[in-house]
């Protein structure tokens, strides 16, 4: 992802204003996404996997990979002992790539940020790597993830600093004060793609639902 073509794809994704634009961009990127992100040293899935394994017992099910993309983290979840993982992504093209990995029990082509068609407490855990970022999903996507995660379950997500400083941190503090979630862990800020210049740092966050 160090060439101009792929830097342009990433910049366009971050700059997108409408969900349909985000979906179209990722549809067109899906064939080379895994290789491109590997070249950029993409860290979010690895960090989310480590955080999930630390806070959710092996075998907990079902899980939701919210913003699954091509299934990078889903493949690793299967290897590390989480056998029932569902994928959700706005891009049909990305989900088509995820399907080929054969690790998801169900796939849902849906956008985060609005109501989701899942029951309260449907999932034992949720992971959302690289989704809460510029041009994708903001704090408006958080409440639905909390609703569909069962009490005692965990939500593992990454948050770009621009969002964190623009109201996300305050919302987490508010949710904690109201007894909705507990902040089980928060990483220091880190650069998610060392191979990309000018990458804004993000942090990993683990929320335990009350």
C-alpha cells in the first residue's frame, strides 16, 4: 500500500461522506486489499485479536466481526479457538473475499451507524478493527454494538485519535458513569499502518457490557 494507487484508495475511503460511497470504494479494492494492507504493516487485527483473547474465554460464542472486510481477523479467530464468528460489512465485494476463507458461520451485508437487525444480547463478544475512523463509523455506531452484546460480554474496537478527541472519549466516560459498560482495557495510541506516512494514531479499547 505504499504505491500511489493504493494510497489513493485509502485516502478516498477516509474522505467518503456517504455509506454507499464507502461500499463502492471497498468493493473495487477487495481483490488486492489483503496484500495491500499487509504491505502497509496493518496492525489493528493483531491488536484486537490479542485484546479479545485476554478478555473473552476461548470458545465463547457467537462472536460478531463488525466491519469484517475480507475476513483478516475472522481467520485468526478460528485458529485461536473461537469457532462461531459472524461477519458484518458494508461492502459485498469485501464479504465475497471473506466467504472464500470459510471461517464465518454467517455473513451480513449491513452498515454500522444505524439500527441492526439482531436481538438484544445476541453476541458473546464483538470485535471491530479499523472501523471507528475517518469516513467510516463514528460514535453513533457504538450504542447498537452495546445493545447486541450480552451482559458480561466484551466489545473490542479500535478508535482513531481524531474521533477519540471529537467526542468518542466523552461518550465512553458517560457510558461508564451510567453503568452501561466498564472500560476493561485501553491501549496507548499506536500507528496502525507503519508503512503509510501521515497515519493518525489509534488506540485499542475493550468494553465489558454490564
